[in-house]
């Protein structure tokens, strides 16, 4: 979420990667540039900080320049259930450290844009990459917890992991579903700690108290890294463990 999120990643992500012996690092980058969208410069900054791959969400087109580079950057995907005419892809396979991991991005429809069915779209994307790897992670970018939990059960035993994004609030329901699929309803937010979903608290309070339009500004101060570390059997594609991280840093 904005510059505070990028700064805390730049300063602390590599030590987390080393601590947990992480092979591949994935981040949802839809709020990375000023709190909304993604630019090429910001994407490169995230890659240099230790992030291998980026997924997106409903803010994917907020910075219009992404339309010019999303097709040529093989480290970014957008929700697969956008119309086929949209630029970008909904899934890709990452090859790193003798490991192959398929990543799929889909968006929910409850309280979000009425896109194509995420359940049918994810099935299509799985069929595209299943012959390339047994390890598949799905980023389900959705608002409603019911829709996310339903997706977890829909994909239980079919993919290695289903992780939710979008709400900026980390949930405490990480588990291994039947069929050895790791699941969490929402990974949470990497960005300002003293904020309302990453935005200055005073601005949001004014919005709720007056119902007047306000200009959102990314909050400053201490920052947090919300994440999950997932261990997968790279031959069988089965999740062995999921560990939730909620780390606060004052020194950013």
C-alpha cells in the first residue's frame, strides 16, 4: 500500500526470505503506486526488493500506463475473469530455484465489478497450466468472506493454495483444507500500521462523520508486513504448512 508499503518491503523483505528459506515471493501489487494501481517504475522497485511476481485486482487499471507494459512483463498477471480483450494474462508459471509454481489471479463479484464467473474462470486457468506444474497458487481478490471461503472449498484438492486479498485486513483462519490445499481468507496489507486500510485516519473519520467527499492520502508512520509462508511438496503439489505473518516495524 503506497510508499510506506514499498519502503518496509525494501528494508525488511530480504531478511524474511532468508529467515524462512523462501523460494518464491509473490505480492498483490494493485495498491503499490500511491495507493492505487501500479506503474512500471514501482514494479521494478518491488522486483529489486525481493518480490518475484505480482498479482493484481480491481485497481489494476488505475494507473493507465500499465496497459502499455503488462503484456511484455512476464512477472505480472491480472484477474483472469476480466474480458479476454483486456491486456494481460490471468495465469503464469514461475520457474525459480529448481521450482515451478503456477499462479492464478481471479476477482470476486460480490460488492465488486460484475466480471465473468471467477469459479469457471479459475477452472479454465488451471487447465492451461496443469501440465506444466503440480504446484498452483490462486490469489482470489474478493470482498465477501463467504465468496472466498466458497472458492477455497471449490478448489480444495485441486490446487496447492488459495489466498484471499483485497480487504487489507488479515484474517486468522489459515488452515490446510482437505486434499492438502493451504487456505486463508485474506493475507492482509503491507503498508501503514496506524491507518484505516492504509489511508490517513482523519480523512476516513471525516468521510464517515460528514458523508462529504474527501481525497484519500496514504498514511505515514510505522508500517506492517502481512503475509503467509506456505510450504508445498513440489513434486505432488500438496501444501504441507501455512504460517501467517503479522510484523510491525517502526524504523522505515
